[in-house]
């Protein structure tokens, strides 16, 4: 039997290290519309699109971490997402560029995590 919510060998959960829990939730909530489940001052779960399913979390630490795997988010409107990221005060690491199949940009969130956003056009 296959568990669709938890595919075998699929990425199941992504955890971000953040230095300021409130700033992280405000940033991702305002830019991407993410919702959170608060588990105390040092951890918040990221609610997924399916009710009751978490897809990640924020773990508060004294220092952020950089490097590691690059998380790439999808956008139906890259320019609108870029404007929202800039408007929320994030640093743009790599301006939008074209690649075979689409365009993308990279940004750093308030804790220094680098992510990318791509779109087909």
C-alpha cells in the first residue's frame, strides 16, 4: 500500500533554523501565505496544503545556518513573488535569470537561509 501523504523516499519535511521566530513567521506568512502551528517559543510547524499535515518547521537557534541543500519554491507569477520578497525586506542573492524551462531568483530570509523561487515563464 502506498501512502500518498508520505511517498517512499520522498522529501517529507523541511526544517529551517531561524534566529527570530516572529520575524520568520511574519516573512513567510506575508510573502508566501504560509500558516504555522506554534509549539512553544523555539519551534513552529509549517502547515501544508492538506488539513492536519505539516510539511516543515522553524527551529529557533542562537545562530542561523547557511549552505546545505537549496530549497526551491514554485511561483505562478515570478515577478509578483520577487516584489513580495523584496517588500518583506529580504536580500536578493541572485536576480532573476533564465534557464531551460523557466526563470528563477535566489533570496536570503531574515535568518540568512538561502532559498530560490522559479517559474515556467
